[in-house]
């Protein structure tokens, strides 16, 4: 089992272009599995629940970079604000406000991605381009000093129709390009496109992903 994690990680990493960062999604998996991946050289892990993050983080190596990839409630931000490296799932001005406040209290700058709704399913949350433009244009946003928007995130529809998945990833890339030229033109740190999971990360990479969030292909299925 543990050997399996190392081998699967190495297989995936061998096929990733250098510009693409692998986020090992360890949600629901025990700390032993994370330790095995860490021993195999993986330093970046993604979780989707605050409760799980705050239990796992203190008992695992301090050089792990933790990413929050799931829906985040404002009232829980303070629990992860001291240590979180990147929040992928920011989809409202209110959440930005709370993250900025908590980052300020912790005397740090928290990196975030804006999550966009690119899938056909309405269960997947995220902003529209118009909503993001409104936020980025607002004086409130411009006053946030402890938050850094470093890119965008999205999830494609869960389907075998690869052309649909590809066109959804393409729409996220085009959202990224438009935000880059309108708001972040002189900002080299705005460069991340978080897209691609176990089933579709190869397509995502072809469409310009810089971060893939891969869980079951590394750790096995989650039942
Ligand atoms: C669970 C999850 C993933 C990883 O999914 P796999 O199909 O197991 O690779 C990626 N992104 C988000 C937001 C997730 O919740």
C-alpha cells in the first residue's frame, strides 16, 4: 500500500511539465498515507475540510505546504489562517474580507485563488467573470493589504465527454488571461491556473494548468 503511493506519485510526476505543480489531495486519507507521500518527496498537500486540516497539520512534518481546496466557510478561516499556504476556493468578497482580517491578525499575507464556475453542473461553486471583475474593481478589495490573489481555480464537469471538459478548462484559461490583462498586467505573481484532478489533469495541462489537484490517482479511491 505505502509502496503503491510512492510508485503512483512517481508515475504522475514523471509526466508533469516543469511549470505544473502537483497538489496531492489527501482528504479523508490517514496521516500515514501523507507521511508515505512526504517520504517519497511530495511536499504540497491539499485538503477540503478545515476540521481535517487542523488535525493533520500539527502531527505532520513542518515543511509541508498545505492548500485549502474545498468550500470554505468564513467563520472557519481563523483556524487555518496561521499556516495555510494557498486557498484555492475563494468565491466571494466577504470571504476575501475575512481572510484579509485573519491574515492581518497573524501578521502574514495569505495567497488565494479566485474560484470560477466553469462546469455545467450547478453544484460546483464559483464566481462568474462579471462577479470577479466587480470585486477586483472595488475600493474595498483594493484596500486589502494582507491578501494576495495569485491566480484562478476551477473544476470541470464530471463527465467522459473530453471535449466538454477541454472547453471548460479553456474557458478558465481565458478568464485568467482577461483578468491578467485587466488587473494584474504588471504582477508576475498572478500566474496560477489551478485545474485538473485525477480524471482530467492531462487535458488540464494541455489547456494551460499550472497546478493539478490529484487525489485518488495517488492515494487510491475514497470509497
Ligand atoms: C477531491 C478533490 C480533488 C481531487 O480529486 P481526485 O479525483 O481524487 O483526484 C481535486 N480538487 C478538489 C476541489 C477536490 O475536492
